[in-house]
C-alpha cells in the first residue's frame, strides 16, 4: 500500500484511483517540491510518493501546488476610520484549482472529480488625496507563486552578497579559477599552493606597519597584493588603482605582510639548515658521489633604487653589474630548496665579508 506524502492527505493506492509520483532526482526541483509540500515533521525518503490530486491537471510537470492550506488564502489589512471614503477598484483573478477527490470509498471505478473554484475578487481601495486610509486587499495566492518568489529572493540575496565581494576593481575572486593567472600575478604555480600559503598566514595576528589596521580589503586580497608587488614590482599607485584603495594603504599592507611572511616562512622554516642525514632522505641521484653535501652557496645581487646620498651611491654600486645593487648569500639544499639567506649587504661589499653561515661548517660536511 502506497500513501501520499502530502500533509493532511489520506489518499493511498488501494482505495483511490489517483496516480502517485516519486520525488524528482534533480536536487533543485526536489527542494522546490519539499518547500511546496510544507511537511515539517520529516524529510521525504526514496520511497515517498505524492498523489496526482495535488498537481494541476494531474500532470507531474506542473509540480505539487494544490493543498488544503492554499485553496483560499487571504491577506487582509483593515483600514483606519479617519479620512474620506476611498475609491474602489475591482479586479478579477481567475484561478482553476483541482479539488480533492470526494467520491465514496466503495466506488473505485469512477475517475476523480476536478472542480473549478469560483472567481476570486480582489478589492483594492485607493485613498482619496484629502484623507489617509490603509488599503484593504483580498486575493488568492498559489503555492507555486510562493515557491517561485522564495527562490527569486534567494537568488537576489546570493547575487547581492557576490556583488559585495566583487565591489573592488581587482581581487582574488578574479583569478582563483585560473592557475596560469595565479602564476602570472604571484609567481606561485597554482591556486592550491596559494591557498596553502594563505592557510599559514590566515591566523597570524598582523601588526600593521603604519599603526592602523586595514579593513577595506580582505586578508586574502592583501596577500595577493603583496605577492603581486614582489613578482611584478608594480608601483604603489598602480596597485592602488587595481584594488580601489589609496597608495598609503598599499604601502601599509605591503610592509606589514612582508615582515609577516619573513617571520612565518623564513624564521619558522629556514632558520635552521637541514642536517646531512635529512638531506639524504631527498638526495637527487646526481649527488650520489656527494652524499655528505649539506648546502650549495651562491652570492647574488639584486638591483636597487639609486640612493640620493653620494656615499650610499658609492657603497651600493657594483662594478660587476654596473648598477646599484644589494648582495645576499643564498644557500640551497641538494634537492633545490632554499635553506639559507643572509642579510643584505651593499653591492660594493666583497663576498668574503659576507658572514652568518660559518657556524654551520663542521668537519665531514661538504659545502659547494
């Protein structure tokens, strides 16, 4: 025996000749049916069915819209007693609704009767200019209209929230679905790596460089701005236009996140050079003859802005690069991971003066 899932409906297959429909497989359509049925005590199972008496013309495509609670639904607001008599406007609303089967239980051969409800009259009272009255409205509302309004309101709310997130000229939302764009703007290979980095920084308590907290853009966009500055060396004015903020805010974000990234990525992960035994765990085959290698050192130079002070100009000028530079000693593990970086030194400084790694040099350790 199959019984109808609709509330207040006593139809079941052995006594009534109506058809029974299963719930749709489509998730959106199924939610719409559940909303229309208003069954609050339990959710439908895979065996739940709804009889055709709740469908207009008995057609499953029309959805369940005919119930006891919406056959004659009224919204009424009483007018105030003050003011002059309002004008009246009558409008006919035609709605044909199938009624529940009322035939005798013993008579199973006859088809279910479908009746048309009488015309519903909507009374709209328009107040006169001199007086003030509240209009009185009476009309019928179908369940399908209610459901449609519900989903439209839901879509509008989602669109509004999305619009708030996209209110800035440029954000992470614009590039998160493209790994090539992530790489072009940040230098990171994919969105997954970007989110891993953001996961490390998300719970960090930031102490903003200029002393005031930035709330105009989200944390993830602040990280994006910082990586774009490091990767593309964009002007602060350019980033200000892209993110719809001022140049001072760009500087505040960049210096704040630069120090934060140094604390997390360098001091937590690169503060100690991996031991020789740890290097062996991921030693490339090309280092089979150098199993005691702990680090490969190289000194590199980074271009810098020409200082206004003449003494600093001379100190930073590199005869090798023929430009003003800063020198840094970089250490790389045999597997290619950067494991050491010294402080920055003026470009004129000799390599032998770079220090800070000597304490790691012990016997039986190979340094290339």
